[in-house]
């Protein structure tokens, strides 16, 4: 029996803990959590708070909105999100069904398919940039080698440059989302497909009435999460085009670097803050879906 129980049997009340004093377990808990709290304060709260403090002046946003490059950047960001995310997730949904096949050559192909996502961004995206070089790039060498004409400067056209940046983003992140949706397909019971086959259902009907209802929640959640990550995608644009030509292919993730290079720190932080109205509602909605 414990000492408090023996004291109660003897009619003697156990000594009460002094008010406001922590127990030994609470003290050790505070000691163990203190390093993590310190890291969170130094590397999360302080950088975010300092950035918001730098962007506190309203005049910074006035100058930012008056900059024509900022207006084009907002349009580029919306195009990047709408086209890149929808096309990427649609292709991931199709490819997840393709890689469900059990053929040996498809398994080997899946290993090659995942390489763009597994390899670091800097060498892969720079290699694409070198391939598109108008003078010695492999693309122009293959297309115009047998002709007297010079190949086009692919990244000198803003529309083509932004298109290639979207294509590189899709190429880099498509394997990851394909694997996620493939895992969702594998979670569907095969008995449902066998029963549908017995009833004479076609492949389109199986997808419409079995696959899509089972994966719809996962697909929407992945789309929202991909939108949040794509908003902060710096590598696809900066490493391929550098925001050029003439700063016409910047997105919000790369515009801040432009202002930093011009020694305009307040505008750089203001450009980052302008992305928060897009990010925060997505995070809120995603957390609401995950909590359910």
C-alpha cells in the first residue's frame, strides 16, 4: 500500500502539495520540451515574425502594387497554379491506373518514372536549361542539325519560357503524386471490381462507380496540398528561366529574390506576404478536411 493510503487508514491525512508548485514529472517534462520549444522559436517564429515586421509599412505595398512586374507576376502565378496543378493531378490519376498493371516491363518503367522526383532539383532543372540553349543545346542540335537555319531561343519568349517552367514542375513532381494515387487505388478492394465484371461493367463504368468515388477525397486533398506546395515552388522557375526574359516569367516564389538583388528588402517581404491570402485559406480548408 502507498504511504498516503496507510496514512488515511491511520486517520492521518497525507500532506498536500504546496499550491503553485510543480511535481517532479512536470519539471522533467518542461526540461525535455524546452529544446524543441527553443528550436521552434528560433527557426519558425523569429523568421516569420521578422519578415512580417519588415513588411509592416503600408508604403511598401503601395510601391509593390505600382510595379508592373508585380502585376504580371500575379498573373503568372495564377496560370502556374491553374494549369500546372490540374494537368499534373489529372496525369497522375491516369498514370496511377497504368502502373496498376502487373507486367514486368511496366515495373521497370516505374523505376525510371520516379527518377525525376528522386534526383535533386538543381542538376535536373539545369540540365533542361542546357538542353534548351539556342547555340549548343541538344534540342536545337537534333532539330536543326541538318538545316542551315539556327534554332530558336526557347527561353527568350516569355510564353514559351513559362510553359517550359510549368512542364518542368509537372515533370519533377508528377511521380510523387502518381505514387500517392496509386496507393489509393491499391486500397480499393478487388472484390468490387470482380463483382462489377460479373455484372458486365466496362472499364469506364468501373472507374466511374468504383474507383473515382473511392479516391475522390484523396484526390481533392492531394490537389489542395499540391497547390500549397506549388505556390512555394522556387526551383522550377528560377533555375530554368531566372525570371527572364526581362522579368516576365516571375512567380510570387521568385519575385522576392528579384527585390533582394535590388536591395529592396521591404518589397521582397511584402511580395512574400502577398502570397499569404492564397495560402492561408488553403491551409485552413485542408486542416478542416484532415480533421474529419
